[in-house]
C-alpha cells in the first residue's frame, strides 16, 4: 500500500511524514514538496492508494491537477486535500475528495482525516458511470467515461452517422429537476458555442434525448498532457515553445474577449504529433470574481514541468514564470522566444539559390555547359574590370569611427542606476571591408598573435564561414543570399573569438554590456535608440523579414537581411551610435570591465558571453536594448550576429 504526501511546508513536512509512517503500518509513505516532482513520480510508480496534497500551492499550482494525473494511472486512488485558502467556488474540482483545513493542522489531525478517508468504501470514492458502454443517446454511442465531475460526466462517444469520435458531456440525472443547475448547464452550452478558435475544441451539438441533457464537442488531436506525463517522452526547448505558444494563443484570444474559465488542468491540453497544441473548451459564463491571469499563467507553466526536458526547456519555463506575464504578455514573450530560436537556424533557412539537381543528386550535364559559358563570359569581363573594381572596393571601405560617451550615471536594465567612466565606442558595426583588412593583416604576424588565451585549440583561424563567397560579392557590389551586399555591410558569421581578436588588432576591445546599453539608451533610459516610441521604419528589424532565399522581405525598412552602414539610418542613439536596435546583434565582453562572462541560465556551470541588440530577423519590441541573449557557447556564429569595438582611451587624432 502506498501513500503519496505532497506538502510545500518544509518546516512541518518531515514531522507529518514521520507521523504517518509511525501510525500507518503496512503503508509506504512517499513525500514531495511540490506537484511537479509528485507528477514525475506518479508517471513511474507501480501503485498508489492514497494521495494527500495541498489543494492550492503557494506557487498557484493546483492539487486538483495532480489528482487528475494520479487518477489517469490509478483510478481508485483516494484523495485528501489540505488547504490554507478558502475553497469556495472550487466545489467542482474537489468532487469526491475530503478536505483538511490547514491552520496549520497537527499530525494527529492529519492522521484522523487519512483514517476517515480509509473508512470510505472504494465504490463511493469513484461512482460508477451513469452511461454504460454501448448506450445509444440520439445519434451518439457511448464508448467509455473519460472523467467524472460534480454535476456532469464526460464520455468518449461515437457520432454514428459520420463515425466521428467526440466528447459527450452529460448532465447527471439527479440534477435534471433542479432548474438552476439545468439553466447553468445550458448557459455553458451557449458560451462554448459562441467561441470559435482553431486551437479551442468547438462545440458540435447541444441535445436533449429521452430526458437526458447533453452536448458534444471535438476530441482534440493527439494526446492530453495527462497522457503525455505517463510516458518517457519529454519536450525539448523548441517543441515546448511551440506547445506553450499554442495554449497561450488560445487563452489570450478567449480571455481578451471576456470569457471566463475554470482552472486549467493536464486533461485540458492536447499535443499532436507535430507538437501543435490545442485545448478543451472549458470556458463558461462570467462570474463576479475575476480570475488572476498572472497566477493562471504561472499555474499553466508549472503544469508543463513534468513533460519538459532538463536544461533549456525547464529554464524556459522558469524564465517565463519569473516574468509575471498575463496571457497577452506570455503570447508576446513566446513570439519573441520562437523568433530568437530561429536565429540559430537562419543559415539553413536562407541558403542561396542552388543549381538544379537530378534524381540521383547530380547536376544535369546541361547545367555545367551553361555554367562554363557563363564563366568564360564573366572571366573576360572580369579581366577588363578587375583593376577598376578593386580600386573602387578599396576606396569604399569606411574606417572605424569612434564616438565619445561621457562619464556619468545611466539607467541599466530595469531600474539600476550605474555610473561609468568615459569611454569610446564604434559608431557602426564592424564591416566586411574592415574585417577583410584584419584577415589580411593576420597573414603578416605569428599565428595566434591576437587570440584570446582561452580560445579553443581546435580554432586555428578567424575566417568566417563562406567568407570567400560573400567577400567577393561585397567587393563587386552584387548579392549574397538574395540581398545586396557591399564592403560597408556589417560582417557576420563571426564567433566571439573572432570579434575579440579583431578588437585586439585594432588596439581596442569589445564593449561591456553596461557600455553597450548606455551607448544605446542614452542618459535617459530610452526604450529605443531614437526615443520612447516605436518606429517600424527606423531600424532594420524582422517585422518584414522573409526566411525564403528569394529575397522577398524588407517591405518596411528596405532590407530583408543586413543593411550597409552608409544608408540613411533612423536607428541612431542619443550619442550618435548607429544600429543598436537592429541590423545585426552584437557580441559583448562581459557585464563589466572585469570581462567575466555570466553563467548560462540553462547550464549554470557554463559561462558564456552575452549577445545584445536586435537583428534583421527579430521582430520589433520594447526590450531590444535590454534583452540579454545567451548563446550556446562563444563558438556560436550566425548570419544575424556581428560586433562593434570600444576603448577606454580617446582615438588617435588622425582618425575621422
């Protein structure tokens, strides 16, 4: 016999557990501080006879959801809820469970209530279904009961005429002669029928047959969260983000339109094979007491913990919970999270158009013939223009221009007041032309001359991926990945070690996070470099980004990918520093001049440099200048990331 005891009171949990062990011979007592750990244990347990759990945890997680998880595996489990809260309005969720008021309660009182629970026959703990399998109700045949609530039962049923599986919700017969309950049941039908969203299971039909009152709704695709918890499958960060986004989208849609709902539970969330989420239509008429949307969001995020993989996925849940979002805020945050994840795969999504291939994976002979002719023509033209092109390219490379940032106090992150000494920061992001000069200079010095002491031994150079392709395109002023590119386009595909070495070569360094943010936000803590109001045309951001390699984006700011630093630019800070909100995101040295990297939020034993600023694939938002994005490592390089340099001393007078 097994009793699962879930109690968040660390000071008393040990005493209560010991009391149960000493006074319930024959029982194995398993204890946990919270529902997430308990649900994980239930998924692997061989048996469970009694569940003692808080009804509402201090984290706003629900013991009712834990009860549902337990009964999905062990239908006959007896349940005792403890509570320090008023549970008025939770009668449906309590159902057949007993309640122990926590004042706090004594171990003797706990044992008394557990023994009272044991005196209840199992049959009374789980009443038999009203409808036996095979019962026909109008156009529906009952298959099995899914779950039992105070006033209604929900069955899996088959719509006979079209052979469609549905969920059938039946009002219990003892309530049919109670006008107020019947009226509420029908009002719920009307509310559910009025709500239409692709991620919310729709109401099919409201019916009354032979005195029975019922309605049917869609059975969402895939498995419920309750079912998923019972498997060994865990959701990666990317898959979890998709599921969270789907639920948030549905909840934001409904709550924004004034629909009320009960507490969300694991049986309400469904996840299909493509990790797209939908929810049961558990919305109902409004009540006088409004729900706390932020608490509901935290409770939902906690529900997802048992199916989240360790590491990044759990870190994502925690960061979202700590942010204190309502449903609208959660949806917006997840939209940004998904955009940020796409940054890692931009290289794969925006490949240049390739030549045709045949079914064997080889290019047809005629393609090579065409290519040969083109190369001959291009070679002839190139021979004539080479000298002129090279001269123009060399002349077109703008030097690094440093901007003075005076000493003083500024607003850092949310409300921190930080005082910095004066420093200088490059007006623009380092360009392809400037980086080419660095690579040329490396050929004349000993290997590793400018490398960081901790640079991996496996990294033997600083030439970015596909450098020759996009450098040649930049020299000739043509296109790369469908976007125009010049020597004054920001360099990308550089990892942190590359950025560090370039800065060392220039006799400078990378800016700290604090320096970067002061240069971007000015002395008055702006949300955007240009001020406090958004301006979709000011910065090269991803509101018009198109991941297709056809170069179809850029309708708003004129650029789908990177933009040259020579363009007319509205992304200019108080101090005159350009492209802090968009264009490419940028490597930083550390939060302060100590140069120490912070711990990665998902892997606390790993330290990484922080990336700051938005980029051409990231949608505009009011946190572009304060977001701290953590790469997987300093070795990470993407098409949307570059850098700029800084210095603690004034530049030479000969520099523009």
